[in-house]
C-alpha cells in the first residue's frame, strides 16, 4: 500500500513506523521544522516539511496513486479540510482523520446515522472522511470495557461473542506456578486458551512447553462467565465493584461517566449490582477545576461530584473514598493519573485504572507502580487507524502490551491459502495462533480445535508477531 500521512507528531510517527515495518510505501508531511527533523532521524521514508493541506504538495507526494490519506495534525480543522480537499479530486483514496473536538465527532456520527440510507449510494461521506477517529472516545471505551470486566487487567472483547482476552497476573499461590502450559489441562476443567505470555518484560506466543511462573502475565481467552475461575487459578479474584470514584471531569471523564451512568450500560448494571437506590452515593466524580466540577454536577445528577484535590488524604478519608472498590484516574495529566492511581491504592482503594500517554508507560504503571489497568491513549488511536488500513477483510486490530504482538480479526476470502484446510495443517508455532473462528452464518465465535476446518466466509481472530502481521494476514485473508 501507499499511504500519505499529514502530521508528524507522536501518532503520525508511530503509524509510519508500523506501516514501514510492513513494507508499505509511506510519505509523511508536516509544516513544523523541528518535528520534521525528528521524523527524518527515525523514519526510513519520504519526509517533507510543507503544508499538508496544500493539494499541490500532496500531489507531489503521490496522493493520486495512494491507497490512503491519514490526517493526524494537531488541528481538527486542518485534518478535516485536507480530507475534504482530497476527496473532491481523488474520491477513491481512503481518508482517515483524527479529531479532538467531541462536537465534530458526535454531530458527524448523528448525521451519518440519520442519513445512513443516503450515504450508502452515490453520496460521498461527510466532509469526505471515510473514518473519523476521536482519541478520547477510543480511550473512554477501553476504560469502560475494563470496568465492565472487573478491572482485572486490559480486556479485549469481540462482537457477538461471550469470549474475551483478559490480561491476568500469575501470583505466588497460583496452581499454575512452575508448570508448563500442556500441564495446565490437568488442573482445571474450565475451557480457556493462553494466547500470549509476558515474562521478564518480553511478550511472546506460547507453546505447550512454555513454563508459567509467578510474576508472569497471561493473555487468557476465556468465556466471561468463567473469568472468576481462571482468576482463582492464577491466585487472584474478581471483586465486585460497588463503589467507584472517577478522577477527572474533562472530556474523557465525561464520556466515561456518560457511558457508566446516563446510558445505563451493562457495565453500570454490573458495577452497582442493580442497587438503584444507592447510585448517588456509590459513584463519585472529583475534579479540582471549579467550572468542570459544576458542569459535571449538572450533567450527572446521579453522581456525587466534588471540587477538590484528589491527592488530599484528609478529604479522601472524610468522604470515605479510601474504602472504595475502584478508582479511575482520567485527567488530562497522564503522569498525574499514574501517581494518583498508585497513591489511592496505597490508602486502601481496592483497584485502579489509569489513563496513560502510550504503551511505554503501561509497564511502568502496572509493573512498578501497581496500577491494575493502564490504558494508553495514543496507542488506542494508532490501533484504530491501523484497523482501517489493513483492507476490507480486516475488521479490527489490537496491539498487545508494548506492541510486539497484534490480535487481528479478519474474514477468510476465497483467495485465502488456508481455505479448506484444518488448523493442524496450517499451524506454525511461534508465528501465529488462531484463537477464534466464526463459521459463515453462525452468530458467535468459538474456540477452534486442531480439526477445525477454515472455509471462505469464516471470521477468525488470530494473534501474531507485529512484524509478521501483514504477511500472516495475506495468508489468511487472501488478496484485498
């Protein structure tokens, strides 16, 4: 593929790195000289210092023959206008724009939903943007998903499936400590699959001979109803989250609160065990900004909102927050989130979720500060964009830990090299692992066996090394 990226900030550079590693032809443009010099030093691709919203500049970079345009500058308006400009001249180019203005995102989504019948025909997408990515929405969704699953670790869910991949720490009193994966079957009747293992900071695909030790982290594919059983086997337990404090009433905090309170999602029902009469006292929002706190109090009458410093121990004890089950730290200050999460747990809060800047801070938060779940804001955006760049057969991509592995959902086409073959014939230990398979016409995914035959129309979920992802996808999905 040939991709033009407008914006050479963190997201643009990370995206370019991934695409270059997959042997794509990449061109990146930014009008900031310092940013461009940095990009030139670390990227092996075309890097240009110019205005990315200039059609002549884009044409010089080869937009006419490009497969996709990705706009990730710091300006929503530049991103949207650039997509609109390119769409007017080159409508066949896939256009993706990152926007941070929540009103743009919401209003566009509403308009597309209202006129969904019209946009499926000859009408061009709104603003000429095929996919609009909002960082705060991506991060908030990940946090709510973690809450819904008891804040036991980062959780990846799949549509129309009761199965999920949970990131679980193996404790010293675990029955798994010191045994190989092939020995695990003798310890339980619960059906699950270990999709990846993180040992000593290195994440890898496991084999039957992989030895599990206390301190290791497992990516476990399991039915949601069986997660407690697996946690117990790992020496842990999923606690009921009845009392939750959310720190941060900014954009992300509001989206989280909206999803947990106003929409009455399944996460909310599970969070409070259906005790409607206790809602007001069991969900607390804290922000030190008076205007944000007042706005949150008006927007969320079912929550108790405090304008205060969340690091004030006296306040926390007076309000009874040190005995809460979960703290969600989602301020705009990512470093503060990490420290607050660890601090609140030290005071007695049961579990914590922290919004962090990127995957680089996930290990610091979880391994060294004791935060239960760290959600990387920037990487969630990159994952979302990459999902849209992998072709129509690829439904979604999830980066695992620090990016060594990727979990990919894709559709098997008639040109796939695996069509008509059982899994044991195509297995390649250490290269990829097929986690789930959904047959054509079936409603749900199922964990496959070695005898499962892959056929055209199937949807599969597989995990592979990031550096081999494009090759493996081509092998499974066929020609795009």
